[in-house]
């Protein structure tokens, strides 16, 4: 039986940056990639600052080393998320308390020890989601090393689901101004694109909604110009609550506008993420249910995706139970332990809600690889959002 011999945490950089969304929505203006001005959210020293990470290495008693990376999302600290992850603040805990919890533990199985770590409390509080995320990555990697198999096989064995036999479709994302990246997505036949980022009404959407419609029309025109004749990707736009802001939360007005946006992307299907960011989870559910009903009444085919206020496993279950969205953006760093992400996909499948097991541009190569292996159960031929996990 393989055991954990030691725990070694090291601070580094994550894959991208953290951005203070409250300051951006309050009117901060970009200067190149930076945003000069005063941050508004706790922990931020600048409105845009490099993300930090902790690589947690588990030295096994057979000489192998497993590791996972503790990271948070770009727009941290909003809509129910944990505050900004400041790596240096957590090193002492990992080097002492968590080291003693894990040293000597058998690691031939993943699920039980991952759930224990995910529930762990320190000073009366649960661990930051970034810590739980990175620690459970390392535990899954360790279980795979101990069993001489892939991480996907560990997930399949312990959660009772089949391994996909074909590549899983990808939702790609880029900055909306990056025309060359969009061209690359099209030429590589990405199944869902471009995600992009629309965070300020006047700058990104337009005071009449005209900028977003023009952008969508431009994407479709470019697909027609350089894409293969049979290429029909879904058009996914993440609007960060700006459409709700533009129309003052008027659901009927929002639905009418989305009908115009749907027409702009034909013959492609439109998926719209985060049309509103409400003040509470309950208000978010109410708004999403109301918009789904308004869309259905008008016969539109638009699918709406929830992200903000749908962060934890409990959140995802609540949204699924309420039939409040067509799809959930299961953003793995927000769920803490990756055991929660696995269960979230399983639960969404049971309730008939689509999902994307995504992450954040602020992750690392290791966290992204492990996320990919957490989804071994997708049937071939379905998009990332339509995919369902199939139990044995």
C-alpha cells in the first residue's frame, strides 16, 4: 500500500491575472492590459494583478511525486466566491497542519481522503477554495501514480462511470479584440467559441445593444469567410451581467433583445452566459427562471448558462433542482475539491441540466490537465455543454 511520505508546498505564479470586477464595473478604464486606478475589492493592490498559486507536492513512499496547483479564478471575490487567493498567507498552514494531516496516509484510493480534505476546517473556517482545489488535485494524481493508471481511470472506478472513447469537444475562449485568435479557433474547428468578455455596458454592449450584435455578426461572417463549409460551431458569449444592467433587469426587454442577438448568429446556435449578476443566489435563480420562460414563450432557441452565484456543489444542485438554467458553467476552482466537480457533473446529468466542466484562464497546465481527466465519462459526439455522464 502506497503512503504519503511528505507534503511540500511552493509558491509560484498562476496562468493569468486576477481582475477586480467591482472596480471595472464602477467605471475603471483600461490602459493597454492594465487598469489604472484604485481597486475596490479586498486583497487587491491593483485592479489587475498577476495571480498567485501554490504547487502542493506529495512525496510518496515509493519515490514518486504527485502534485496539484492551488489557484483561484480571474474574477475572484464576487457573487459568492471566496476572496482573492493570496498564496503566501497559506504556506504556514500547509507546512504544518495539513502536512501532519496527510503524512502517512494511504493513497491507493482518492475519494474518501479528498472528501475529508474538502471538509477540513481550520480556525473555525473551511479552507479557501483554491487550497481545496490544489490539494485534491494532488491527491488524485497520487492515487493514479500509486495504482499505475491514469487519473481518468481512478475517477471511473470510484464514481462508477465509463471512460470516453473519443476526444471531448472544447469551448475555447479569447479576448474579443483578438481577431487572429478567433481565426485560429475557426480554422481548428472549435466546437464552441469565442466566449470573450463583455464587462462594461457602454464599452462592450452599446447603449442600444448594438455593439454586441455587431460583434456577433462579425464572428458569423468570419466563420463564413474562412471556415469549412460544414463547420457549424455554437456561438457562446459571456456578458457578465451587462445585458441585465442595460435593460434594468426587465426580463421581457432582455428576451426581445436576445431574439435579435439570436437572429444575428444564424445559422449558428446561441449560448449566452450570465445575462445578469443578481445580488443574491435566490434572486439569480428567479431571474434565470423568468428569462427561460420568456424565451420559451417567444419560441426562441437560445440557451442560457449560469456562472455567477452557481459556484459550489450545493449551488449547482440548487440551480438544477429549480430548472433555472439550460447549462451550468462548472468552474472547477470555485468548487474547491475536485471531488465536488465530479459530483456536480453527475448531478447535472441526473437532473437533465447541461454543463461545461470549465476552469479559469488563471489556472496552470497541471490544474487544466487534471480537470480534463475528471471528465472521463462523456459519450462521443456531443458538445462540452450537452455532454452527460453515463453511469455503469
